[in-house]
C-alpha cells in the first residue's frame, strides 16, 4: 500500500505543558489530530475546574488560525480532591480525572498516597460519567522499576476494577504483556492507551551501546517480549486499545543531563510512527480503529468527520527544534527515518 486515508484521529494522552511552549506543542498535535486528552501535571497541577478552564483557554489561544483542534481537559487527583471538585469539573466540561501514584513520574509529587482513600471520588466519577485515567505504576523504592506496572495491577488495579463496575478506566501508556492480558481479560469498562515508543522500542534501545536519554520515558521501556505483546494486541484490532502518544516535551538540556527527565516529545512524528508500526505488522487495516475510532467510542464521544492521508514516503525527523524560548528540544526519533509521511 502506498497511501492510507483515515478518519481524523485523536490523541488520548499527551502533555502540552504551559506558557510560550504551547505555540509549539499545540501546533504539532493539531497538524493531524482533532482532539487530545491533555494531561494535568503542570506545576502546580490542574486540580480544580477553574484551573482546568483557565488552562484550556491558554491552549485554545495557541491553536493555529483556521485549525479546529479541541483540547479535552483532565483533572489531577490528589488526596485533597473532593466530591464537589468532581461535580464542578464535570459541570465545567472536564471529562476525565488522572490518578498518578505519588512520585511515579514528572510533576507527580502532589499526587495520591493511599489509593483506597479516593474510592468515594471514584464513586462520584462513575455517577457523573467521568473517566478515570491511571498511571499504573507503584512507587515503592524496593520495587524494581521494570516490575512496577505489574505490581500496580496486582496491588491496586485489580481491586479498583472489581469494585467500580460502572467507572470507565483507561490504563494509560501500557508497557507489559501483563497489562495487555489484564485489559483483555477485564470487563468492557476497562481500556488502555499505547505510545509509539513502546511499540517501536524495547529497553535495548535505551541502554545498549550507551544510554539514550531521548528514549527514556515512564513507564520505562521494557524487554522485547513485552514490546511484542503490545504489537500483537494492536495488530489484533481489539477495540480496548487506542492511540495515546504520551508526547511529553522536555528541553534538550533537561534530557541530556546527569538526572535526565522522562518523556519523549513525539508529536511531530507520532502518527507517522504508528503507521510505520502497523505497516510492519501487516495490519494497516487496523490503524484507523486504533487511531480514530476505539478511543472516541470508549470515551462516549462522536468520531471525527474529516480525514487525514499518509503517503509511503521516507523522511527524516529533525535533529532539533527550537522552542519559543530559544532553547532546543530533541524530538522523538530525531535523525531517524520514518517510512510514512502526512500528506499536506
Ligand atoms: C511524562 C511527563 O514528562 O510529563 N513523562 C513520561 O515519561 N511519560 C509524565 C507521564 O506521563 O508519566
Ligand atoms: Zn503522560
């Protein structure tokens, strides 16, 4: 196949950040996605309706002229989140709330200690029809970083799913065969997003031949058997799995650092890289479901009206992009070739 046309896709998990960088990050996503679920891990985090609406308006201001991109806002859960916060957020148009176990990832220090304490909040979310988005990793120091996703399933997620049969739960950016199996075996109210990096790479791409800080993200890349499980499940066409880039920009100097930040800025190449993967898998016929249909259906939103077209054409991801503050950022897959290109 030399060309593929898809219903316009959505990105069900990304990080735009805030301030002048929005003119870069929002444009990069709006070039091909109609909607995106915007992660709330700002400093300070987006913990109430007013903050979510203020953030949304800053994002909307950064949308390029003539583009009809729509940000979908998310509340950041803390131990102080109240039932009223959920009701207010829902009334303001916030469609989901994010659970970060404290310390799990970038800007998650404010997050939740003792997940059971949030059960009344989950109950209210189910009542309000708000989705629960979960960063599924435990954070205890004694648990090996490669085992943290599986440990989260066993210690917390199984219980949450058993308890809240009416709550839609998205297990975000899954990375292991354990997570794939868990989602496949769970009831219909449980789904997952998968990033381009976890489909394309495994931990060898992080650690063999020198540390590759631009492939460092959380949850960390896993061994190749886990990568294969993710690839197989997207190729199966299961409607429980959909596109979430987890595009997460950090300036070059913060990635190439003695204590480098986690996150891959994939917005400039993500749709092309997913296409590349589905092509490798002989599953291009499953790409539209993954990118444009399963997520909208799970969220209970209409699928998009327009289309995007990709052509089989090799191009090279730029080595660097200069941010509005003048500093460079290294996009995901920098300097590497991608075999599909978005048509103008
Ligand atoms: C994200 C970030 O930088 O905000 N980083 C990452 O590696 N994915 C946080 C997150 O989604 O965990
Ligand atoms: Zn993320």
